């Protein structure tokens, strides 16, 4: 697979990731693992605000049990929520 380079502002990156993950919420399809796999490496590039929004979205999914398939999707979402929480905690400790 060939790679391309795209320049995005931090704000635009956050918007794209938030939109992509909101699209995936509750779906029972390959898109959940695909998108989570793409966005995970970019967690450190997101703003504190974006991390907060994504964590709030995750917590809402958790409250409403909107994780898609309980065997396939739910473990991926739980791992994502833990990554977000760890990133937020790490940033708080660094300030």
C-alpha cells in the first residue's frame, strides 16, 4: 500500500477523528476496528479538548451500552476508552 502525506491543523485532525469515531459508535461492522486502528497512533497529537470530547463520547457509549457487538466491538471500545483515560491522566500529571 502506498502512503500519502497530508498536512492538517491539530484542530482539523481532532474534528476528523471525532467525526469518524462518532460514525462508528454502535455499529456492528469492520469499520470499528479499522478506524480505531487508524486513529490510535494519533492520540498524542490531539488537543486536551479533543481528548475530553472523545472521552465523554466514550462514557456516553458506555452508559447507553452502545458498543455494537459485545464480543467483537466492545473489547475494542473498552481498550480505546482506557487509552483515552490514560492519555488524559498523563497530561494532567505533566501539568
